[in-house]
């Protein structure tokens, strides 16, 4: 399976110009991709990749913005609302 985003894309999205955060950003990227993969239920197809990339970048941004749990908005066991909204067409609801 293809990666949804690269570290360079993450750094560009978050406007990081140096390499000082590369280690943590790589961890956030892997975590975000896993969260996206675990959320969707559809088989990944090429036409989905732009949306999956956007959701991954938004999720990395959320993780970076909320490095300490007391700072972040509470979503319970759910992904942040913008990420869920992008991914909802690729998920069969479970009850």
C-alpha cells in the first residue's frame, strides 16, 4: 500500500523550514496514516488518494498542534471533525 503523504509534504503543510522536528513529524505521519487506514472501510483506490493525503496532513497538523493532551480539543475516540468529514465517503457506518 502506498503512503498517503511524505515527510517533505508534511513539513511544507506545517511550514517547517528546518530538520529539527523531523523525528517527531515522522512519528506523527506514521500515526496519522495508521489512523486514516483504520478509519476507512473501503479498499484504497487511486481516486481516493488526494482525499487520503489531505486527511493525513490535517491529522498530522492536529497531532503537532496538540503535543500535550491538555491543550487539544476533546474528540473522544473519534478523529478530528475535518478529518472525519473528508474520510466519511470511504467508510461504511458501523452500529
